C-alpha cells in the first residue's frame, strides 16, 4: 500500500536573460557577435506535510502508524532549497567569399558558469529538529569553448550540382 504524506512543492523559477546580437557586413563578408547573460533563481521552499499527530502538530520525521500500517518518514523529503545561477555566453562568427568558388564560415563561442550555488536544508525549517544545517553545492569556473570552421567550394569537379564542404570543429570543456 502506498502512503502519500506530503509533496515536495512547486518550484518557483525566475530567469532574466539579457542578450546583445550584432552583425556587420563589409563587402562580401559578414561578421556576427553575440553576448548573453543569464541570471536564474530557483526555489523549492514550500513542501506540504499532510501528517499530524493526535494534537494536530505536523509530523516531519520518524516512524508513524496510520490505520495499523507503520512507515518511516524521511525528514529530508521536506527539505527546502534555493539556487542562484549566473552564466555568460559570448560568440562570434565570420563568413564570406574568398574567391568565385570558395567561401569560408567560422564561429567561436565561449560559455562560462560564473556562479551556480544551491543552498539546501537537511530538514524542513518548520520541523522541531531543524538546527539550521544543510548543504551548499557550488559550481563556477566551468563551461566550454568551441571553434568551428568550414570551407565550401562551389562547382566541385567542374560540376554545378556538386559542392565540396570541409571543416574542423574543436570543443573543450573547462
């Protein structure tokens, strides 16, 4: 038999994204630039407890008996958490014609996690066993760098219906 004695609450997420995209054409070339900053806050701060003792007080942990069935309540299931995350993405590209048959397309991007901190309680703050302890998870100085370059040759082998595309891609996780 399954016993439902609470829920983990809904998550409240707010994401603010600020983005700048620019492009510049010069001759037969196009330069592109993108800058994006994300600030995200996520909270899981209102789990609901449906269990009460005979006096009407919430039961947050321990062994509980209901209708002759005994089960154990894990206090951590009612924990609360708050995450703050900031990221930065920068990208640039250059594409254009080298001569009548060859063109080039290059792109570089850098993604950086500036800060990603999650604070989690060990138990619900409303529990009598709450002593302010919890966990801190922190990620920063992480992300990736990518570089892509493609060369395209029109009319490959002197045929209008065949093009040659060759490229290189590099990605590193930092």
